[in-house]
C-alpha cells in the first residue's frame, strides 16, 4: 500500500511530533501489561486493512486473528492520517530513540533512507525464512544481507475510468475497447494523452485528476531518475526528467487541476464533471470506493497502462532495534506478511500481494469486483504485475527531491501560480538547496 502524499510538514505533523516529546513513558514501545500480556504497538497510515472492517473502511481483521492465536499478545494500532504524518512521527521516534512504536508500516519511498541506517532495525531474515516475495520486493529492503523490511503489498497499475462519462460522451466504455483506445499492449504516454485530448476537446471535461498523479507513475518507469546507483544526484541534469516534465505540463488543459488527497479531489470521483481516468494501483480501488460509496455506478478498470507496466506503492513492516519487545514484534511482522494474510488483505482490502504464492492463489487470481462492473481484478492486476519490468533505483535523497517535484507540478497545475518554466527553475534551485 502506498497512498504517497508528498507535502511539506503540516500543523498535524508538528502536533504529532510535539505529542511524541510530551508523552514520555506513556508513549514508549510495547511492554508487558498488568494482565501479563505483551503489548505490541504498531503505527500504520491510511488504513492498510489489518484491522476489523467497518462501514467506512475495508479490513481483514488480522489483529484479532493473531491475538486469538497468540493469547499472550495484545496489539495496539495507531493509524496516521497520511504517509507524510506517519513519516514525520517515524523520523522523530527513530532519531530520538523514543520507542514510540514496535512496528512501523513504511511506505516504499521511505526505504532508501532506512537502508542508510540498517543498524537501527531488526534483521528479519530468520523470522521470515518461510515467506516468499517477488525478488525486487525483497531486494529493495535488503542491505549487506540484512532484511530490514518485510514486504506487504505491491502496487501494479492499470487505468481506472468513468465508464458513465465516456458513454455519455459517445466514446468506448467497455474495458476491452478502452484498453485498445489507449494503445493496448503498445500504450504509451503519448497515446494516453492523445485519447485525453479527444475526450476533453469534445466534452470540455478533464481527462485526468492531477499532474502529480501522472508524474508518480511516469517517474516510476525510470531506472535512474534523481539519483544514480553510485549515489550521484542527477535530478537536475537528467534530460529524461526535463523531457517528461515538458510532456506532462504540455497537457495542462487535460487536467482537473486538483491536489491529490484534498477534499476537492475526493469529491471529484463521483462528480458529473469529474475526471474521466486515473492511474490506478491496486490499493487505490479502496480510495475510489470510499470517495463514492459502494452503490455508485460508473467506475470501471482497463487492463492497460502507458509504457507497458508500472508499480506505484507497496509498503514494508519494520521493527526498530530499540523496541523492548522486538522479538515478539518481528514474529508478528513475519506472520502479517506470509501468504495467507496477504491473500486476505487482497480479497478484503485490495492490497495486491508481494508474496509469490499468494499471487498464485485462486482466491487472488479469480477475484472479481462488483463495484467495477464485475471486473476480473485478480487477473487484471496479475497481468499488470507481470508487465512491470523496470525497478527504479531510489537513493536516500529520492523522497525529498520527489516532494519538491510534486510541489513544482502543483504550482503549475493545482494553484496555477507559475508557468512551467518558472516552476521548473524553482525546482532546480530547491534541489540544489537540499544538497
């Protein structure tokens, strides 16, 4: 799961940091409680589906299942509002050694910075020896033979679209026709934007939600984007970055000019004048349903993606060495990321497994989604996962540089306060200031 929400520190983040410092012992990591149980404190974000399902949120009820199987354990989950909030709290806890939590859900783009301090985290290799992940997932959390993160989900991408809006405008609306219209097996960003130009010129309505959304998918198709594998920052000198930026900003008229994760963005999913398509990693299905309601009819999904394959998101579970219950925490992490739990998370909360055996499960491959016109989402995302063939390198500076790029795109798109050239120049200066 990802839900990557790049933004500068907010009041909520600062409040969370302040609370960490103020709570003292009451906010320390797990310990033995009065009833003799071992309490494991877990920080997650955006409801990853571990908990009990509610009317508002999907869930696999894994906490209760684990506690029933391990009556000596009590699990306490804190769900941060966003990955930004979670990362701010995480960084504060790790840097101060406050032991705020025993297990952290770490978004994939955090991992490079975590890999730079492997001694801070428990080596999960011996605990997860029976778990099986796709190779790149495990490699992205392994440093010097030490596994510091146990993989949860991955985020293979397809295209979700408003079939009702396309049909109303006289465009193809069934899954196969939409995939063909966008370029099929040979789909490119050019063919995706060309289809959008047809749609927007005819309807006057937006084709996609935001430039930042598209950029996240585009940048994940570049093997070395901001940082080379030998640690050199190439963000401002990489011609590919400027080419993609120019291509994306030239499609400004196709955008709904929204800021991802804002109230307006949430509302646009079911608006009559909302955007027609969105880059759609598996986990986003839960967001779409949450923003429209289960009874909304209109969204569908096409087995196609510009550039062939993409992966947006996917998280890891990490255990700080400073946790007073690190052994029990590591056992919980190993269990949560094993096959059966990954299958449960996909079938209940749309988090596509990083476990190979879970991917091969009939419960995963045969899953359909009534909300998406009975789309065979298990098969579609299996195809999209197989199409993913470029694993981008992300150095420890990646997250901060990417955040500044999203800011630059939002200045052009969401607030429209700068021209593309002016905003790019500011981004270049921002990147130089980071280093």
